C-alpha cells in the first residue's frame, strides 16, 4: 500500500520586540484537502491572535497553500 504524501508547513510569527519566530511541521495526509485543513488548524493554534504567515508545500506539488493571519492587506494590485 503506498504511503500518504508528506507535507511541510512553515509558520512565521512576528515577535513583539522585532524579528520573527519560524516553526516547521511535517505531516502526512491522504488528500490535499485534508492537508490544507490540518495546516489551517495548526496555523490557528500556533499563531492565536498574533501576526503571521504560513505556507504549505509538498515535494510533489510545490506550494499548495499560503495564509496571512491577522496581517494587513498587501499594498496595491
């Protein structure tokens, strides 16, 4: 039986006194939708109300999902 694809979640959060903390999580998921749901949950749990960004990638598909948490909209088009 083939194994589920491996995904990597990277979360960066703003430090109150400047700089950035980065966390990585590697997990398996049976589908891309399950991986995105898991990444969304982990991101919310890690960031809480803090500013941050998250990206979900896989070796097979590259960048799958990104999220700006409590961040202002980027400037311009």
